[in-house]
């Protein structure tokens, strides 16, 4: 995989902000892979259908009914709308989920979560073929388990696993200015420090899977940043490789402010 590869995780909040999405459309180039979330949309549709969402350690609890909702909403509504936005801007995006082309394999790992998987395989050859054609894959976080089993997977984890497979850079867009400690943004963070934030629960909710993905990717040699996807200028700076949000690396020192 080429070292210039860029994997972007677009959160549900970032995807809903037209200004940030327009920056991605404007700046899109060959070598990108985009992974999207959509937990808010899944939650909204679940409530419409009488299913109250719940989570454990920032991961959605997914019973069989919720899995059907997640597949329909993530692979259908959210993915299609994002791809339409890119294509309308002249970007050769192609929508898929982890089942398409056998892109992502996963296995169950926590019975409390139900139909939720952890990635154990990424089809890097498929991504390489698509990006070599100049296409930008837009990936919904649904993976194949055993046989025809479908599993819901956290989008941050999917992005981290794809980044590990491809190398290069991982950009995790979120709805806060980066990782916060004592309500102040942390500009740089080591993987060891990130693990301590997980252990002492300084990092909570949706930031936990982001840090886990960042740790995995950084230790595999990727350049990793967690950036505010609500801020178009922060997104633009991150795409330019400028310091913004929180960078996570094996050797950097943490600074507050």
C-alpha cells in the first residue's frame, strides 16, 4: 500500500455539517478511503420503530431487530446520501459496506453487545484496486461474520483497521475539538497516555472507540489525528497535514492548550 494513503472516518455529526462535507468534496483525491458512522440516524430510526437505543463503553448494543435497522440505515440511507454528495461534486465515489467484495470480516467479542463484531480481516486488495482506478470508497460499517452472518461494527474501529491495512494517515472526525482532559484540549498524545485515559475512564462514551482505533493505527505506523469535524477550517488544516485537534503517536509528548 502506498504511504500517501489517507483513511478518513466521517462521524454522523460531521456528515450532517454541509460545510465540512463540502471541504472533503472539494479536496477529495485518489488514495482516499472514507468510513462513515451514522449512530444518530440509527438511533432515530430505532425510536421510530419502537426500539430504544442503548450502549456499552461507547458501542451500540445491537439485538437482531436493531441490526436490521442498522444495516438498512447505514448501508442504505446514510451511505447513499454521502456518495450522492461526493458524486454531485464531481468525485468518483463508490458506496459499499464490509460485505461487498468481502471487504471486512468480523467476529463477535462481547455478549453484552449482541450482533456487534470486531474486525479480524480487511480486503486490502479490493481497496487497492478501487483507489488505483481513482475511485474513493465510502464504507458503511457493516461486516460479515461467519457464513452469511452480518455484524454491526463501530465505524472508528473500521477506519482504524483499514488504516492499519493501508498505511499512511488516519483522520478521525468527531464533534469535539479533539481529546479533552480536564475540559482542555490535548494537542498531542502518546499511545501509552491514551491507554491510561481509557483505563482511568478519563475518556468516556464515543471517545473510547476513537482512542482504541487511534492507538492501533499509531502503533502500526500510521499518522493519526482526531479532529473537530464541525469546523471546516480544522478539517482543511488536517487535510493539509497541519497540527489541529489531537495527534496520537507512539513517541509524542502530551501538551494541554
